[in-house]
C-alpha cells in the first residue's frame, strides 16, 4: 500500500494510480493503471496508461495504486468565517440564522489576529476535504481579508476571496452610515489591487455585495462597475429563501423580480456567480442563461436551512452554467463529496414528488448519474469561474490541481473484504466515493503540482 511518505511534495513528478476525470469535450477518462506526468512548472505534461509509457517513465513514477487520482474539487460558494459554525442552526429561517449565528461570528473577525489564527486552519480543512479551488465570502473588515489572502498565499490553495459589502444593514457598528458606501468601495478596490491575480493568477478577487437585502441599489451598481473596471469576479446570493425574496420585493419595488435587481445594477454576466437560485421564475432562469451568469448549487445548505430544493436538471437544461458550493456554514460540511450526495438525494426526492411531470418531460427531471455529479464538482465549477481551460480535469496542458483518494476507506466491510471487481466500473467507483464518502479518504491534494497541507 502507498504511504504519505511516498507522496511528491513538488513537481516534477509522475503519479501511477487509477485515473478518473471528466473530459472537457465530454466523456470520462478512466485509466485502471494510469500515469499522470507533471512538469516542473506544475502543468500536466502527459496522461497515459502504463502500457503506453516508456520503461523509464514507469520506473520513475510514484506508485500510488490502488488509490485514485482525480481533479481537485472546485467549491464555488463558501463563507470563510462561518467554517467554525458548521452544523449549527438547523432549520432556522435564513434571516434569523443570519442575525443569531452568522453576523455575531463575522463581527468577531474585526480583530485581524483572529483571521490570522483561523484562516490557515480553514484552508487546510478545505484541502483535507478535496477542495483545491474555493470562491469564498470573507467579512466586512479589510484587515481580516488581508490576513485571509496571506494565509491562502502561504497555503497554496487556489482561492478567490472577497470582502463582504453591506450598506443597507451591516454588523460593523463602528462605521459611520454616511461613509459606508465610499469606504467599502475603496477597501474592496485596495484589496483587489493587492491580491487579484497574485501568484500568476492562483489568487483572485471577487467583489462581494452580500445580497440585495443588505445592499442599496447604488452599492449594487457601483460594485458591479468596480468588478468590471478591475477585471474581477462579482458574487452575491439570489432566490435562496421565500422570506428573503419577499423582502427583496419590498425593498426594490421597481424591479420585476430578484434577478432584475442585479440586472438593473449591471451585475449579470459570465464573471458573476449567484449562489442558490432555488426559486427562480421562468423569466429569471431565461435571463440568467441569456447573460451567461453562472449559479452555485448548494444542496446541503438549502436542505439544512430549509430553503428549498433547486430543480437542478431544469437549470442545466435551460443552459445555465452550474457549479457546486458547500456554503458553509449554511451547509454543515466542507466536503463536496457530501454536497454531491445530498444533491443526488434531493433530486431523487424532487423527481418522486412530480411523477406526472416525469412521465411527460423525463429529461427535465431525470436525476444526474454519479459521473455527472463529479463533473459538476470539478469541470462544472471551473467553467462557472471561467477557469475550465486551466483546471477542472486531468488533461495535458492544464495546471496540476489534483487529489488522491483512497476508495478503501469507503468499503462497507473494510478494504480486505471489498469486491474490487465491482469498482472496475468508473460509475460504481464514483458512486461509492459519493454515497459513502469518509472524512479521511482524501490522502493528498496538489495545486500546480505542489502538495497542500491538510489531507492525512
């Protein structure tokens, strides 16, 4: 059996293992005995079977069989300061959950020393769960965000972070209300100037108005303009909870619906990511598709808070770009394997509750297969971020963002009694990894071929 001591910490290297990955043009790469060669620049130089490689290449490879090399997972919606709250607040209404649990926790990050202590552990936890890329909200405090970016820089994870912007209501009671707008725009621009594109693009900045309830129309428009001017991402929430939707309608009576609030602000487009998108009207869904605005699907969070179930297959059929998000701590776990599992259960339940529609429109409610869920968690997230030419699959020329997974950890009776022949089928292997995911099954993670601290 392989051991952690044999894992290469930095490129160049060649890994020998089973290799499973979605492919950019469709289909799945599944090599029972494969080689992934990573060059000294951290890019994938070659992918082959042992039989097709030279004896020299095979001899130099680090043999990790029977473990599996897969693309690193891409989490397109999370909240850094909320990670310590994971598992708290089950079934609280969204706005109550924010007031009772979330805002007090985020307020504690006014002390940048707290961010300096917690952020490194948070990034290690992401890596331990198999996440190598994360798009995350921070807090309203510039100093804490600087500390978070510094931690991501040191850790090696691929991270796109943003200072939360709130001017209609905010948990920072030290800011004079009349100066909030100018200050939050200035601080966001300063952070982007320091961190957007750092380390050759491994770090990025996302202009981050929390959601329409906490932002004025002016802030939404100014933040969208700032993201365009700086070439950054823009992220917010949409249509997560019916109470939230009603409050948005009250606050923005001129808008046709929730999506229209962001549309009027000039915020829609391929560089924006909207989280949740559960309760969209047909018009809203069509407008997001028309503008190429990606959405983050967060099923564990949606069910934990009781917000609802997003009709995922309908969103995909409508042409929306969809990635997966843990949404910790709305979601109770960081693992996107767990998110895939919950999402699959939710879609099965949605299908069973609409038998007449299933008979009339089977494609609209057909649940995704395990390999489809893996695609969403890897290449789907990369596409939502516009990074699918860089990461998201194990293909020559892409950066070596990889994870190493031990399927033996998921065996119901232990690896010694597992029927390995069943797992020859890639769909069954991935099904086992999703539906019996274990915390310690991720043995290693690399970004650009450099090993991340976290997995054990």
